[in-house]
C-alpha cells in the first residue's frame, strides 16, 4: 500500500497537475454481477472512464480548446466499510487536459466540477451502463416507456380515478413530480429521471452514487501520497478488529451508521467466509491506468516524471559475487519506514552519522552473544493480553 502510493506520487502522476478523486458505487444487483464476472466489471469501468474523459473534453472545449486528453488511475475496491463484498471504483483523475503543440505537450488546468455537472456525469454513466446491461442480456428493469397494461388517461376524469390510474402505472399523480415514475430504491433507475444531490459534488440515481468532492492541488505532493495510500488500502483495518469474550469477531465501523450501528459481529467461520468473498480471481488487475497514464499511450513518456536509469550492483551470496539490476524507483525498506512513519533507521541515534549495512546475522546463538555483550536482553518481552473495547456501546456485543 505505502510503496505503491509512493510509486504513483513519484513516478506516475505528474507533479504539475491537480488530481480529483471520483468514487462511484453501483446498485446491489450490479455489484453481484461485477463480482462474479470480471469481464463485465471491465466493461462497466470502460463506460465510466469514457464518461469522465468526455466530461473533461467538454469542459476543455468550453474554454476554447478543440482537443485535449487527460489521464487517470483507478483502484478497483471489492470491499465495503463492514468487510462486505462491494465492488466499486476509486479513480484519481488529472483535473485538466494535455494538448500537443508542435511536438510538445502542454498541460491546461480545468475548473472544479459543479454539483450540477457531477449530476450530469452520473446521469450519463447510469444511462450507458443500463444500455450495456440490456445489450449483454442482464435482467434489468423493464422499459418504463412501455404502455402495456395501462389504461387510457383520456378516459380518466374523476380526481380519485386519476390517483388510482397513476398508482396502477407506478407514476406520481400530484405535485412537482406529477406524471413521473415512482423512484425505486435499489433499482437501476429509469431513463429521464434526474439525479438527486446527496452532498457537495455528490449525487445518487437509481442505486448509482458518484462522489467527486476530494481534490489535491498541484503543490500538495504529501497529500497526494496520502490519498494514494487511502485508495490502495487493504479491505480490513486491523485496528478496528477485536475478539469478544465469547470468541466471536467484532469489526467496528469507521463511523457510526445512520441507523446507529457501530459494528458487526461474526463467528470465526463467518469471518473467514467474509474474507474469502473478498479474494479476487487469479490474474485480475485491481489497479488500472487510463488515458495518458496508460502504459502504451504515445504521449505517456512526455507526461509522467522521467525515471532514473537502472543501476548495477554487486551482491554476495553463499560466497559468490554476482551482478543484479536495481531499479531506483523501488524504495528500500528503510526508506519506506522513513517516508511513512518518519523513522530513519539509517541515522545513528548517538552521533547522528549515517549507518551502513555490514551483515545479516541469522544464527540465534550469535545474536544472543552480541546482545549479552551489549548488556541487552536476549528474550522478547511478554505481551499483555488485549483489552476489551473501551466504548460502553460495544458491551452489548460481548454476549453475541
């Protein structure tokens, strides 16, 4: 997670650009289909990325640019906040376009999207995904424009009859939404239905949800790396996992849910079952690159940071010396610890000098002799047993 985040922020995402995170989730049925069929997941991802890229091109055209390309990195997350199976996409999209002029590539920053523009993008994604599912033969909702089984509205005159006719046709009879279809919670939505705003730069429509309120400016490299760590995080947060007195597994939520729920409880076998569901199939890539950041794009080399040259180093193993190729973009373990936890293992705590690697001692008796010579203990300290969660609200789970 941390090494991948460092790699993306150093050698993939250009330093001069601002980045916006787009997060999309899907209706329950589509989540199941995507988890079962990775080719469908890739097709839905392509529809989603084309809609985002088309939106950026439209914004660039409004500024007078007749052409322009952007780039993105998408993390396919298969998990939800309660350890459940929930395939959805986190996309780090360059908030701007690159244009090629006289053989050189120039970056033009775009304005942040408005709430209405986010709703428009979601509406486009919803329509295209539903068309894709229908074309592939998935059982989505029937065409709402079908008049099958509906009575003739011209024959309805009485007030009560209007209400009854609208109810039969699953429409709204009165108010601002008169004549429109009833909103279905968890369905794929209906053509022509307007997305609902659910927060700043956040919209929902027919079980689809699109969030685009998190952004990183071009001078916030550390924040970009933190965002990359967040989207590349593992499915289970170990710090929120504990064992109850009855031997069950308690998994606390990051935030309390709207219904007051704070955690979920599993038996050991149930917890293993949930973990198995999160394991992707073999040879399925969960990190995807798009546009200018795609490996085979002809302009990628002019956009991404220039990689340092590979170096040759000599290593000795079993008394034999050999030469290996080292990629400077791959962080050493000590460098990664310093970058993530601000712990510098290469600096001496006494004199402040630089520590050098001498040897790796693997034999236990030799290690004990060195520790005894330094007046240090040779046995690891005994750990105290983990305490129960301090929140009183979790006491109800102890007997579960």
